[in-house]
């Protein structure tokens, strides 16, 4: 018998009962009232506060599962207390270790069931394990302890809201217990079904840095999942990038402008401004700007500058022509210098693209080489 699937099937049974319950209690946080000829939406908390002995039983059963699965995760991830110890607490020990390992207090569970009619962000985007490692640190745990120890006097705590929040916590713990992972394309990361089979909840897709193909660094976010390229694919991406960088560097080394004093000063100013953030594109733009201004010096009459600009290779560059720019008729004495610099900047991009053809993008975007998985926030945890 697969222990992981037993916990998941138990969760799904509780989820099914929640769905059945929503057939008889309208799960919503707003009501519509008719005012004249219009319908007006107003906040409504009464449905979430609806309680009954049955809902209290669902809450207790759900939290018993939370206790059980949190202890499984505790021992699976290095927990040191004896299983028989009376000093082992599911919140102060187990959920604390789980939070240290995965930062579960940050993780969002979304309510996506179409038959749950919530409109408020706080009822749709839940953080069910926030403060869960503290004694009665969450709404659902306070409700659970209340109805468990004094069912009659505290029956009102066995309500819809407490049950949904506890169910979301159990769902999230099951995600960590199952630890699913996928190999997909970069483009396909958001196409994964992050409900993992739930009809009520899903977790957020992983956040992906725009520099993943340069540093392959996963981002810890509100999602349990992170993304990294598989090692061999990332090495291939880096190899192509390195070849392109070397081609550009070799080209720049050969350019005579680097021997001219005026350009050397511009280059030094660029280094001081950019520092470690200096890129090949920055250098290409400065070089292009220097060249075009040299071809069209500022002391020339306006008509001559205009003629040289619109006849230049830079003016007819693909990027310039396919981006918003002034027409020849719109050029004036007041704006021509600004337009010369703008054209030069776009030509700098063209120059760089001759060497940075981004051949690595096919590997980075379209091959199945992205691993979506749950990554430990700490390599080791001491409790």
C-alpha cells in the first residue's frame, strides 16, 4: 500500500464532502440586494460563519489528517524526536520544521472551485500555513482545538470558513508530501495543472526569472515550485552564449575607435556609470552613437545634417524602420540631434545582433528541459 496515496485519497474524500456541503450551503462572501432597478453587491460573512455538528466533525477529521501528515513530513525530513514522545507537537515541532525547510508560511493556495462563490481576495488567495507552527497560530487550528475540547459550547467555531482553511492546509501539506515534478518547455511552465487533481484548490505556478537562461537560479516565491534547466541543457545554452560573447568581443577589439582619445573618454564614462552591469549592448550603442555623430557633426547646417541622416545606413536599419520614429518631414533644428542619438542607439542593437543571434533561445524556450519541482529552502534543518 502506497502511504502517499492513502493520504491523498483521504484528502480527496474530505474534498468531496466539502463539495457536497456546498450544495446545501451557498459558499459566498457577498449578497445581491435590489435597490430600485439595480442590483447592489454587499459583503456577507454569514455564509462563512455557518456552523453545524457535521461541519465541526469535518473540521476535526481534516485536522487529524493535518496532524498525521505533518508528522510524516517531520520524520521524512530529519525530525529527531521519538515517535512515541509526548513532547512531539504537530504545530510547534512538525509544522515548524516543514516551514523552515520550505517556507510554507509564504505559500498561497487558491480557491478555484466554480461552485465556491467568493469574491474577496482574502477568501480566494489563502496562506493556510502562515503562523501554523505556533500554538493555535491559525484560524483553523484555534477552531479545531475549540470544537475538539468543548464541542457544545464552541460549536460555532465548527464553521465553513474554518473547514475550508483547514482543508487548504491539508491540501498544501499533501503537495509537499507527494512532491510532484515535471519536465517541460519554458513556454509550457504555466500550462501545467497546478491543482494536481483537486477540484477546489490549486497552488500558484512557479515564478521564473527573466535571467533564468543566464544564471539558472530558481526563485522561491508564493508557489511551492521552482524552475531550473536540466544541467546538460543549461551547459549547452551557456556554451552558445559564450561563443556569441567571444565573437562580439573579438569584433570590438578590432574597431579603430578604441584608439581615439574622444571615444576612449566616452568609454571610460560608460564604465563608471555601468560598473559591473556593463554589457556588450551598452558598448555597441556608445560605439554607434560616436560613429553617427562623427559622420554628422553638430556644426553642420540643419539641412546638411538632415540629408546625411536620412541617407545613412543607420536610418535604414531594420530596427529603426520597424519602431516608432520621426519621418524625414518631422525633423527640425530642435529635434534632429535627439533623433540622431535615437537612430544610433537602435543601430547599436542591430550591431550587437550580428554577433548575438540568440541561437541558444531554441534550447532555452522550446525544448523539454525545464524541471519544475519543490526545492528545499535549507540544505539541513536543526530543531
